[in-house]
C-alpha cells in the first residue's frame, strides 16, 4: 500500500450561516457545526484511505468564539495520525465577518475514523509521510491521544 502525504487529503470547506442554522441567541447551533466538522473530517479520511469510513470518536471539541448568523465559516482538516485501520483527523474552524473580513478562531477538534472493507471489517490504511517538523509533532501528539482513547475504551463503566 502506497504511503501518502498529509497534503494529499487536506481539505477546506466553506459554509454560510443562515437563519435556520442559529439558536435564539443568533449564534450557530453547536450540533450544526459538529455536523459540518464530521462531514469534512469524513471527506479527509475517505481521501486518505480511499475507503468507506465510520466515525469512531470525537475528542477535544472546544468552542472558542461564537459564530453568528451571516458569518462565513471556514473549516480546514488534515490527517494527523494513522494506525492500522484508524486515522485521526484534525479539524480547525475559523469564522469570518462577511462585511469587515475580520476572522476569528472558533473551534477545533480531533476526530477518529476507521476504514471499513467490503466485508464490514476494519481494513488497513496507507501510512503517513511526515514532511515537516509540524507534521511530526502533530503525529506524536495524536499518538498520545490515541493511547488515552484506548485506555478509556478499556475502562469499566464505573471507572469513567
């Protein structure tokens, strides 16, 4: 299986916040943003694996600044880490005032996807080519998050 660069699956998605996307405070529903993030993360995972994928986890979902009606939302995602069949995708979100051009950091999360074969079972994904120091650091940080996810997964419900 051919290894792939981070840049081969990196993807940017842009959305506009319409009235049906906001709550009674005039800010974007968190669930709507999460839907957009999972959609984009899934695209990145499919591009990397060229496979059917399923969402396995969402970690460190942090809402930093509100997104308001009419804002432009810019979501960018890339692969941080790959295991045998799993991939950690980082999604970062910025909002932009369409009238002033001012941008704000609004959200970041780490989503894990698993590649699924035709038999419905996990299948191997291409290894990651790490080209920059930043990519190497992200890979190592993602490896630590993966270890923590596996530790939590093996806890008894009373130990959560």
